[in-house]
């Protein structure tokens, strides 16, 4: 292959497979899977913007963080096969803790508290809840 056909091929591959991440707002969610709005195919790659992390075959995978509009940390945790797993922590825009919970296969486990923005406990929860937040 000549140099003149190789260069456009490399440039085209950079457009087709973004290496710096796609803005999360450029995806759409249907039936629990994230799709690239421009192609209609399940997305694989990293996302940036107010939500940042990795998506594989349309499912969130690995470390995940979300931000308030002014780029202050809102939420952090981990996904496995599109479901929350491990410790998840959410924060008010002031930086105060909103809640912290442990998830297993997308379901909250154990005890957790929700806090109002001054740091005082708003609600206390016990046992496992089937509600995914």
C-alpha cells in the first residue's frame, strides 16, 4: 500500500473509533444498552463529559464517575457487566456526602445512610433493597 492511501486510512480509523472518548450525551440508552447515536450500534469505548468511564458492547464497565454541572464530583463507583458492584458514593455539589452504599450485581446490600447537605443523617436503611439508585 502506498503512503498516499495509508494516510487517509489511518485518519478514517481515528474518526470511526475515537481514542479520546465520546461525549456521553452522544449516546442513547435503549433497553439497558448504550448506543452511538450516529451509527445506531452498541457503543464500545470511553465516554467523557458529565459522565466518564468505559462502555463495552453497550454496557458500562469498570470505574465510573459523574459530575455536577460545574464539574464537581457527584458520583463514583464501579460497574461490572453493566451493573453496579462494590462501593458507590454520591456527593452534594458542596462536596458533602449524599450517600454511600455497597452494591452486588446491581442491588444495594447491607446498611446505608442518606445525608442532607449539612452532613446530618436524613434516612437510615437496613438490609437489602431491590431498588437501584
